[in-house]
C-alpha cells in the first residue's frame, strides 16, 4: 500500500481509537493512504467504526493513537478546510439554500466579495438547484437538501471531501441519481473523495478502490481495487464483472 | 355551531367571549347582592379606572413598575447567557455549579425578597433584584437547553471549515439556540412582572403598582384592587406579545416549515 507511485495525499498510520465509555477500542492499527484525486469508498458492517475513522481522517476527532497526514502535514496542524457531508440534518435551518452554501466562504473571510456570491450561486447551479436559492431547508426534499450540503462542502474548493453516508436517508431512485451527480461533480473538480457507505453496489459503482473495515476492534482487512472503466453508468451494474466485484466486497465484509 | 365559530376572525371571538365574561360578572354582583368592597362590578371598576387615569396615579405607578420589570428581565438574561454558555460547554463547571443552582430552586425566589431589603439599601434595586432572581432560572434552563440542542453534525461541519471559537458562537450557537432562548424569554417576561410586584410588596415605599394594590386593599377600595390587577395582566400580556413579535421577526425561517 505504501508503494504507490502517486504522492500520498491523505495518509494514516497506526490509527487506534477508544471511546471513554467503552471497554473495547473501536479502531486498532488502521493504516491507509489515498493518492490525490482518488475516489475511495469505505465499507463495513454498521457500528464497525467507519464514521469514527472518517472523522479522524478529517481532523474532527483526535485519535487515541496514530498519525494522520493531509498533504504532507500532520492533520492537527493543517489549517486548510476540508469538505464534509453528513447523512442528514446538517443544513442550518435558519439559512436559505444560498446562505447555507455561502457559509464556508464567510468562515474563510470572503464574505462580501461579489466573487464569493457568484461562487455560491454557481455551486448551487452545479448541483442542479438554480432557482432554489431563497428556499429554506424545511422547504426542500431530502434529496435537494443533500445537494445543498454537497454544494456547501465544495464551494470553498477543498482538496479533500469526506462523505458520511450522504445518501443513506434517500429513497433508492434518488440515491442512484445522486451517485451519478456526485461522479459528475468529482470529474469537474480536482478533489479527493472518501465515501463511507453501507451500500456495496454504490461503493463499487462510484469508487476507484473499496476499503473494508472489519472486526472489533476494527482494522482495514481488505483493499479491493475497482478497475471498471469510467465514466461509470448505472447500466454497468448489470455486467458480470461488476457483479464479481460486488461479491468480492461482500465476502470481504463478512470476513470469508 | 362549532364550525360557525371557527370561521369567525380571532379578534371577534375574543371580543365576544370577553363581553360574555363581563356580563356574567355583572350578573353575579347584581344577583348575589354583594357590597362594592367585597365584589365590585365591571362598571365600578371601569369608573375607578377612569378616576386613576385622570389623576395620573395609574400611569405614574405603572411606569415605576415597568422601570423595575424591564431591567429585571434584561439583567436576568445578561447573567443567564454567559453562565448558560459556561454550563453547557464545560462539564467541570456543570458539576461544580449545577448542584447549587438546583438546590437554590428549593428556596422560592420570592422568599429571598425580605432578605434583599435588609442587604440592599436602594429600594429600587432591591425590587429589580427580586425580578432578576425570579426570571433567572427559567431563562438559564432554556439557554442551556438551547446550546445543547445544536446538532453535533453542525459542530463537526464548523470543525471541517476550521472555524474559530468566535465564529462557531456567532454563526452556529447563537442562531441555533434562538428559538429556545425566545421561549425562555416568554416565560421570563411574565415572571418578571410577578417578581417586581413581590419586590414592591416587601419594600413598601410609596410607589409602584404593588404599593397601589396594598393601599387599595387597606382602604377597602376593592374596585381599585381590580384596576391594578387588570393593569398587571395588561403589562404581562404586552411583554409576552413583544417577545412573540421579536420571535416572528427573528425566526422568519420557521414560518416556512
């Protein structure tokens, strides 16, 4: 894993983590490395520690042991903001769609420039929500709210995008469409994506590589490259080679 | 019948039911044959109201009481805000302070009022302080609940943007807690009137609606007692209405739900 020729953009070594109120550690000795611009999926059974690992990699949770480097710098010292999307309820209900997308720019201090205004509007258009700028989150459907959350996660052009089951609360059809949109956006922007999902087919369809987290305490047990041609389309899910990958990931999760 | 009432505008329903109430009241006085100093009728109260409005007494005492109510509410809010922030964010502070806060609630704030008149020389400030004590706790509880109601995802979002503590406070915590804070302020607004009144009861200097009430009772001017009660109700309702108005302005996004 450390032998890749591309520079390691996100790298983690010896990650261990325990929660104060739990006897067993959640994560033990997790190591991974993602090249810049990769799209990697992280799968595993529910409660295995995927979200915890994601938060550690984003510098939002300090692990009890181990090190994370982002772009060659320890994550704790890394001042560059990242993008993050959660499963649900992560929009600020008191802000309109446009104001939600503008938030990262305000935090970064680009508040009043017309440039940042245009950027927020362009981002909303990119996720297909032109015309909904002044809608409040409560007026949007689940899928639309997640589009706003994706726009917000990307408006400040972060180099790393963390997705924590972003489509988990959506119905199956919306979910498939959002996956395709996500690929379109990823191809339009130079961003490294780490996607936590419990949908194996979503992981295989979207990612370059599927990482499997297993056990208690959990560690990365498998790393399955997905060498299907891009651009990926929903029709590919019907092919035999796609089904083979699905089977491989499923077996890895079960620990066969 | 029920459908017919539901179709009428709100103000009409309230006006009609209020008229009925007045009518019943007057009927009770007439049929019961009560003396005026036991139970005055609405007409007596209205006449007395005219008298105290004309001689300026009602306005003077009302303004005195208001000058205690409003600072009482605001000072209570200003103390509760930083303390609530501290208690919501620091488990240590919570463990150290909250047992005393909860224990202090076993003593009715009103019972402390006589003590304050011993400790505080200023009549005015001892009255304000009673109001502060009465409004403080419910507002504090709401502020703590408000800070705790912020979804953890939003804190993580702010973390992912590397927001400063101040930015988190301004852009996340304050707006997120605003609905709960305003709910607490509504309760506090009505309580502050009670607090100021109690302060006036125990600190009998010759001004304020509480003073007017006590004197009216001693003089068996029961109609004046009613005038004061109605005035107090109007003050409390206006304060409540003011906070509701503020709520409508600040929480416009809620109406869209």
